[in-house]
C-alpha cells in the first residue's frame, strides 16, 4: 500500500484498482479539489477502479463539488465507511442528489465489511 497526500486529504493505493480516500478534518471540498482528486485517480489507478471512502473526519462539499465528486465513468464501485449518524446522513444526501448517476455505492459501519464488499464487486 502506498499513501499519497493531496491538498484535501490522503489517498492510499490498496491495489492497482482500489484506493482508500480519507478527507482531512474540516475541509470544504470545492471543484478545484475535485479536479485534483479525479486527476489523481485517473493517473494512479487502473480502470475500472473501486473506492473505499473512509469518513473518519468531518468535512463538507460546495454544491458544485457535490454534483461532480464521483462522476468519473472509471469508478466501478464505492464503499463508504460512516461511523456516526451525521456522516451517514450527509452521505445519504450526497447519494440522493446524484441519483441520476446510478452509482454503485453502499455504506458500512466497519472498514473490513466495506473492503469485503468491494472485493466481491470485482
């Protein structure tokens, strides 16, 4: 596993087609950060790829970022680890405003369960 620091957080390459994303505490993800995120994924992962989004910190998105955060066609599946009620609610909201994209996404309380689900999506 190789860890990469970006302006908004950390991306850990678990496998050539699987990465864990950890956004730093109190970040406001904007479109510039989303562009950085997408560029990183496209240059460091083999498509199609899956993402483990670990919401261990509290952060937010601008509306524009919410609408573009996971629109890459190369994303096959996303598992989101949500530890608290607020993280779960904000994740469900993000999914609902992007329902037209028909994401293959699921939330989990445990990282191990999220990884297992992603492995089975291969």
